[in-house]
C-alpha cells in the first residue's frame, strides 16, 4: 500500500511544568514543557505522529513553521518519500524561499524535525516495527541513502559511512539480544531540579534509590555555597557506593566502587559562561575530577569550546555539548576542532533521524561517545530509539555512555518509555513512540485546552 499523505495537522501542546519547577535550571527558570505536535493522515487510514520540543512561549511560532512546510508533504506517498529519503530531506531543508529562515537551524529546523519525526513514525508503523528495529533491520546501503552528506564529505563520505555500518554487522544480533534482555544504561535528572526545596530533593532521591537508580543529576549554580550544600546533601543520601551526577548549572557525576574511588563528575553550565570564565570556574572544581563540563559557553562558539577543551585536558576534564547544536555541520566542526569529548544528540533539535544518523556516524569515526539529551516532553520516548540503534549498528560500545532520563509527562503517551533497573528497555510497539493520548492533547492544547483555561482564570 502506498499510504498517500492527505493531511497534516499541528497543534500547540503545553504542560505547565513551571508551576512545580520541573525542568528548572539556572538559565531556564520557569519552563513549561511543550511541543508542536504533528499528525499525518493517509488515504489508508494509517497515521504518523511527530513532535518537536519547546519550553512554552514561542511554540506558536514553530506551529506556523510546520504549517509552512505542510505543502511540501501533503500529496506525497510514503513509498515516494522513503525511496528517496535524502531527496525528501533536502526538499524540506532547501526550499528556495524558506531556507532563508535557517538554513537548517532555528525555528524552521525544529519544524522540520517535527514533520520528519512523523514521517519516520509512519514508516515504522507501516512496517509494523518500532523505529529502532526498523533501522536495525535495514541494509547499510539503505541507511546511508537516508542521510544528506552535503557539507560533511570532508569528514565523512558515503563510502566511509557504509564501511562503518558494514563492519558493525558483526555481533549485531548479540548486541540486539543484549539490549532486549538488559536495556540501555540511563541516569536520572528528575530528583534535583534547581527550584526543588531540600525536602523534596531528599524524598525524590530516596524513592529513586529504592527503584534502583544509582546515577543522579543535581542542578545547582545559583550560588556556590548552595551548590556545595546541595551536592553534599545528595552524597549523604546516596552513599559512597552509588553515582552522583552534580550539575553546576547542570551536573557533576561521581562514581565510587568499593574501596576504589572513580570520580566521574559531569558539570553542565547550560551556556552560562564566557570562555575564560568557564576555564577558571571548572578549574576550581578540578578536585572533584569531573568527567566533563557540559555546555560551558555559547552553543555556537566552536572555537570557544575548543579553547576550553584544550585548557581542561591536562586536568582530565572533557567537554560535552549538542542539545542546542543546530545541525550536522556544527557537529562536524566541533569534532574536527577536538572541541568536545562527548556528543549529545537531540531528537528534535537536529533534522530528525536523518541528520542524527549522520552525527552518530561522524562521532564513531572520531571515536567520541554519544550520550543523548533527553530532558523534555517526549524526548526520552524518541531518543531511546536512536541510542539503541547506535549501540546495535554503529558504535558497538557502552564505554562512557548513558542516556538521560527524566520522569515527567510519560503518562501522556500511548507508548511511554519503560525503565527497568535504571536501563531503557527497547520499545516493542510499532512507530517512533511519540503518539500522545488524544485526551491529553485536547486538555493541554494552548490556549483553548481545559488545563490552560483553568490556569488563566486563576
């Protein structure tokens, strides 16, 4: 069946997470986790669901951008799209007029991600497979055909990408079985958002420990003394045998095993500092042996990241970034400049699966581990598919790798993530796991949903 796309709808769906300080950090103090939610209707009755992530205000702008892209999608068949997925990606990202709004960055790229996520969901549903399995079962040549290599061939050619995928075929089934049995390692960010009071932090940490979590992210950064106090509080809570992720504006991560202490702290400044300030500040935290500093400065400053990386290398501290990295070209340059030691892909910031495939392959070529960003509504549901594919079909490596998890808003999805013993369990339902419950969409649609009517009338 061809599955001709006959309609595209997009809705502004927002959750008032700022009321309870969920998601709060030093740069984003009042986020309302939100999404531009896309549904593709086909003549066969099959639907595709997609989304992109925002923090509330401005979601209506992304909705407008999706509506502008709709004309490029409606009327096409799924078969037509996937038979030349690279061409379809270019169609969306290189329209002669709309590309001026990017190109391949900002609101128009967020909108592109929402549309493409829906197309990938439609394809996986048509094949009756979860997305990670759709990708894992693809012939390497077909995967390569989905990627736009324009602007990155000086680092990764089609031939090199194919070679990486072909070599990874060895042991692929064993790795897939391993994931199905044990899942992909995760850490939790849900216990200590910056706006949480100490008592709430203690309770959430206690509950997480009971549920098997050993890696914790603690958001701090408003005040140095407060940072120290909160980090000490969490350390006392989880004890010496577990992993503490302490965020200095995002996090520090410490792992201790028996009598051997392996300090694996990750610090995330959430784009807070200038280059010199970042170097000075992180150097002052070197005694904690941080594994990385995340987003130490502007996400656009590639040479700044490189300077920070070089300055911190003698201290054994790496740089991680990517959740606000616009596109594959920026990732290419970050890798070329040795500006990061940990790649943080995002399923909605880049151009959906297509562009993330390019980044996964480049990261593998440079032997830089991928640790995805997943802090937002629907991001855990989406990115779990990408990191499972990375392990099974690209990297074949779990060293220094873990996927972020936040325990918020999963109840609004028809196929929410499944976490077992602090591991993502591979999704089983067909699709990309981003279909939302229609009742939730209607209640949280902005501004006419009941949740927002009630909130605005207070």
